[in-house]
């Protein structure tokens, strides 16, 4: 540094020029290429479009490039049906699994019945009190009381019994998978696509093989729920183990701890917060499956909602849907509070307190048994189905059509279908198949790496190979339309909630209700208001995905560094300028995550929209389950997984490095 400071006066122009030239020839050129990455990709895509139009022409996916899987899948289905009662695999393994599930669910259900309504309510309140305080304890009492008042006490206990077994199995399976992925890089790479598939695969697609193996009933419902709820536990367990403080682990190693000791004394304790968050997410996912699993005999609250959907009985659906929402809110709050306490380093309450809580629960349950008041009193019920249906009938009569100036909801649905969904579907299906692949590749390269592009293109091509190209593009058109509406509303509400504390507090309970309401419940009011078709499926998807987008957007905008806001304010920036030039740019990662989550959640409900006339891949998945057609159901499910993979990769920017080796 000293020599450099004393030599500038003697540096010759020739030396300076030589230095500049070498710099341009070195890292400057790669950086220039990185800066013009978008233009280069655009030019390459335009050239490829021109060559493709000349060499490949137009048209949908060529039939010669499609593979018919109906024969092998039909043979597999026939083999399962023929050997389900006599093959050793079913007799000595799967049969025992089925029996274990039935016995476990029945044991939990009988225990809940033995506690009685007072014992169950007291147990829930005392656990909430020990974990989170008096306020949540009172909330738990109110939630269980509402379940009884609505006449849903027995279905609530049935759902709780199934939930306890399913969540326990999900946590065990997810924890083991996460443990393997957290301790081994190879297992992490192997399990990532498996977990992606399990989480994106629509429920109707994997319900069919589960039903073929286990038949309709509780075992199939529990195992389907486990498949759906285990991935979050696995992901968060792996995240917690891989993110453990390296210094603490190194200190344990230096003290001579073995691998097992390091896991038990360092890694797992450091990952407690992530582990409890995984339990929380598994509970929420399992409750989300409560209604869908009712299609294959889960019973409980989900069965009541499904039966109401079949008869378009909004009041009955609401009476069964409200307890599911209340259970979800209570369980979410309790596990979240426990996670916050662990994350803050607080020690658990005294064992004496838990012993007292258990004794009080036992005393209340014993009192109920001695007074013969185990079941919820019939006189303490409120029937809301009829009043709700009257309100829905009024809304249908006055809002469905004929509203002056603005038209009715049916008119809106028709206009949305005519002006948005139909042109979008026709436009996508009009594009040549190679142009769709090229567009996917260009978009993936713009936001990620060549690996991102290769994955997205291969997933899109797999849809064509499966022979469902046009239905997949139909589903894609519905997803794009729903995502556009969701992001427009979600970003606006999220920003407003972040900038207004009062609005944020007012929106929180509304978002809680909408985020925990079962997917099927959304279909009933939208069908009543919008009729049957693709528009109701899009409307239900928007309502389902909106809370997540609002929450993530609000959290991202709130998390912006106050120093940056204060600096812009001192420079005279207005509130609007602060939002557009400071808050939104700094909240970009959260906004991108909101886009990604919105896409995934929209796709999940658009698929279920096949029940209400959404058509496309959703209809094929539902039809395959209803008819026991393994080929139709699994092919549609695989195509939905591929479509979800494409959308996930196109909405998850990948950190890449430019040619100079610096972060892009």
C-alpha cells in the first residue's frame, strides 16, 4: 500500500492504458455479458422462434412423441385387485399396517369419549394455559364449546382421533426423513425431488392407489394424510439440523463427543424451534386433508362437509367447516406459542404444573362419568344450517343475476370466462408445442440457471409425453388467471396491512379463518354465487391463496430496515416514494416468495375445481378416483406434478454467479 501511494506521479500513460486494456479483456467482459443477459436470451429466443417456425411448423404436441400408459397401469390395477386378499405382501405387511391404524384410531377415539366433553375441553384449555397463557386457554374453551353448540361434537372427536394418529405418523416419518437429509448431503439431494413430488401431487391422484391397496376406510384416509403432511416436517427437520451453529457442533467434537452424542446434545437441541414448526405445519396440512380424505371414508367433520358439497347445502357445510377452522386456529396458536418460547430460550414450566393439569383433567372427566354427562347435551345445540341457507338463497336470488348497472355474479363469471379464461386458454393451445417449451426455457434462464431451465423444460415436455398436453394448458390458463387476480389483491392488501397497524390487526382473524377453512368449503358458496364452470374454480383458488400472499407481503414490507426509511424521509421522500423506491425494492425476496406460494396454492384448488366444472386435469384426477381408473387418475396426477414443478421453478429465482465468479 505504501509503494502504491508513492508511485502514481511516476506512472506513465502507457502503463495506465495497458492496465485498462487488460481489465477490459479480463473480468469486465464477463460482467458485460451478465449485464446484457436478458437481451442475449431474448435475441436467442427470437432466433429460435424463427427457426422453429420454418423447420417445425405449428400444432399441438405430436402424437408420435406421446406414450400410452393405460395398458401397464390397468394391468397393475388388476393385479392389486386380484391379489389384495391373498398375496403375502398384503397378508403379512400391508394388512398389519392397516390393522395398526384402525386399532390406534379407535383407541384414541375411545379415550376421547371416556374423557367426555368436559374432560376434553378441560384438557385442551389446560394444555393451552401451560404453553401460552390464560388468553389462549379461554380461546380453546370457546372453540370446543362452539363445536358442541353446532351439534358437531361426535364428528369433532372422530376428526381429532384420526388427526392424532395421522400427525403422530407424519411427525415420525417426516422426522426420520429429515434426520437423514440433515445429516447426509447425498440423502438431501435424493429426498428433495421426492418431497417436492409428495407436496405437489394432488390428493385425488394418490388417493386412488391408496384406495386400491387398502380399500375405502380409515386406514386409507390416515395413510393419505401422512403422505400429504409428512413433507413439511421432513423439510424443516433437515433445515434445522443443517443450520445448526457450526461453532457449537465443533466444540462438541473437540470435547470428544461421538456422532450420536453430537446429534442428541447439540444438533437436535439447536433445531428445536424448527422441529416444533414442522409439527405445526404437519398439523395444519393434516387438517387440510380432513375433508379430502372423507372421500375415501375418513368420516368425521370432513364427511359432513363433503356430503354438504354433494347437495350444495351451504349451511350444513358451514356448520361442519367452522369446527375445522377452530381446531386449526387453536392447534396453530398452541404450537406456535410453544415454538416462540423455545426460540426465545425459555425453559418449560415446572413438572408440578403439568401434573396438576393432568390431575384436574382426570377429576373433570371422572365427574362427568359419575354424573353420566359424557356426551354433549342435546339441549345445548344451535342449528345454523337453515338461517345460513336462507341468507344464501337471498344472495342467490338478488346477486346471481339482474343487479342494476353492475350485473350479477353469474354475469361476472360469464364475462370473466369469455374475456379472460377463453382467450388465455385458446392462446396457449394455439401456440406450437416447441414455442411453449422455448418460452419456458427463456423464462427459466432469465430468473435462474441452465439447470433451472433444463428442469422446467423436461417437466413441460413430460406433460406432452403423457398425452395430456391440451388439458394441461387449459389448467395452466386457469392458474395464470387466478394468480394474476390473487397477486393484484394480495399485494394491495399486504402493503396496506403493513403500513396500517389497525388494518393489520383487523385482517388477522379474517386471514386465519380463510387460511384454515378446508378447500372444499370454498367451492360451495362460489358455486351458489357463480354457478358451475371454470370461473367458480378460479374464484375458490383466489380466496384460498389470498391469505398466504397477504401475510408474506405484509411481513416483507414490515421487515424493511427502519434506517432506510428514515434516510429516505430525511431526503424529503413522500409516503408513496418510500413505498415504491425503498420498501418494495427491499422487500423483493418476500414478494417473490409470495408469488411462489400463490402459484402453488392456486394450483391445488384449481385441480379440486374439477368437481365443480373446472375441467382439464382436475376433472381427469377426480374422474379417475370416482371410477377407479388408475390410468386416467395417475396420468393426470403426474401431469399436475410436472406443471407444478414448472411453475415452481419459474417463480423461484435461483442464486447464480456470473462469468467473473461474483454473485449476480
